[in-house]
């Protein structure tokens, strides 16, 4: 590996005058030199001192021209994973190694027009803790927009506020906000909702979509299934992290109730002289009762774990006002 691709575990000191731009290269990428030049030009136009951190996931290598530029320009730093870890890990590493008090996250391809960054920085200076881009007007295909609407429809019952483009990778946030977010797995898609749940002010700013982001995106069935599981995981974390018994107890009670009612019906038929030993409904009733008891027991175990960890975990954030 080239010497300018960082592998150390220590992070630099924070600079309140610096804007750190984190670019995770995990799935696909445009010309990274063009991407960097376009957004750096907008930051320079605003007079913002900035640095770029490119985090390359396993299987991706820095292009030679970017390597050469990083040798001459200390504001460009390259970090590389030894194997595939995903976008969430890349963002966490970039946040850890960055030095700026303001953090911008960009995908490795153009999603929005570079001049939209100015609008997002203005919203952050206006008091927001995190600003997410809303690609508007959308110039991509109807299929892309349909998939986006379906994703946001599923999230509408989970988040306290309706977002229009929560999965957009262009975000601007304060360092304190970025460091406080509990992201892991594939939760990077829910960063605005996680920040809102933690009590931060989240603004959504309309930014023109870049023409190169207009291509139709069709994924395999496994991708859609993983997205559905991600929504389910976020739903549980958002609603039942502090109260696991409410979730498992509710589902367990329903299963136990159905099994108990079915068992009572079968018991009445048996007392009336009908044979029930060879009926599949008897087996279903027993399974429902056993499943209900197990789920309620799992909820109780979760409550015990939360209770034991509660003295060491802060489940709230205080906003001081003068």
C-alpha cells in the first residue's frame, strides 16, 4: 500500500475553522478527481478551509492521479480498509479521522449539483445540527422515484417526521452530532432519523439533482429484502430499545392468546366426545402457546439487560439555552 494511504488508529485534533468532507468509496464511483474539484471549488468560493477524506472499502483502490495529488496536497487524505466493511464503517472511520468542526458526507458519485452545498451550509449556520439534501426537482426515471416513495412510505410510520429523501448521501452536520449518532450495520441510510431521535435539529434542504444521478436503478431481490430488514431493525431500535418487553410481550401475548383460545375450543370438542388427538389444529395450538411464552420470556430478559445497563447509558440529550 502506498505510504500516503493511512492505516493508523489515532485521530487528529479538531479544528473549528475546518470543513471535513468524507467520501466513502464502497459501491460505485465517478471520477473522484472531478468530484473533488467540483465540491472544493464551491467551498473555496465561500472561503471555507476544507479537507477531503476518501475512505476506500475493500476491493477499491485509490486512482493513481488521486494518490499523486494527495502527496502534494495535505488537505487530501486517503484511507483504505483491508477488506469489505461497508459504508457505515467507512463513515465512522472518516468521522474519527477528520479534524473539522463541520462534517460533510458525499457519495463517491454525483447525486446533487455542487452549488447546493452552499444552501446546506447556510442551513447549518442557521441553527440546524444536521442538514440532509432533498434531491428536488428529481430528474431521474419514474422507477427510481417510485422506489424512493415506497421506501419513505415504509418509514412514515416509524420516524417522528416525514422525510422526502432520507437516503441521500449528501449531508452536512456538526461534529458533536456526528460523533453522537449510534450508527452500525447499514444504519447510515437512517442518519437523519437517528439524529432526530437523539433530539438534534434536522433540516431538509431542496438541492438540484445532478444529471448523472438520473440513470434507472434496478436491484436484485436480495437487496430489496435487506432494505426491508433494515427498516424493521430501525423500527425496533426507534420504538423499543428502552422497552423491549412492550414489543416481545405484545407479540407473545397475541400468540399465547390465539393458542389458548384454540386449545379451549378443542377442549370443548373433546368433552363433547369428539376425537382431537389426530387433528393438526391441536399441534398448532400447542406451538402458539409455547411461542407466546418464549417471546414474553425474551422480552423479560431484554428488560433485565436494559435495567442493568441503564446506570451506564444516557438515553437523553440536554439542549442548554441561554
